[in-house]
C-alpha cells in the first residue's frame, strides 16, 4: 500500500477538506483519503500509485493549489501490526 501526502494551499474549513476528499475519490480508486485544513495537507492511501500530474489536476480543478507531493510505503501504526 502507498501513502501519498499532498501539501495544499487554500483550504480554510471543513468544507474545503470535503471538496478535496470528494475530488480525489471521484478521480482515483483510493482506500482512504483524509484532509486537514489546519495542517494544509491531504493523506491518501491507495493500493496502486497515482500519477502526480493527474493528482495535481484533480485537486487544481477544485480551486486549490498543490504545493508538494510526497510518496512512501504505508506502515500501519498502533499496538497490533
């Protein structure tokens, strides 16, 4: 599983988070997506990698600006791995 962390400029509230989450879910087959306007980021968990240009375009179409995209393997955190 791949974890993609996207830094986003322009999110101000919970509705902004929902717009980002909906745009990502509509454009890609993801397992989970969570956004935080306080952190200014969205975290995407997916089985297959997502093309960065397509991701930037999907988020950009909602009116927000992608600042950076960081990929890494997803490591489940917690007591029971």
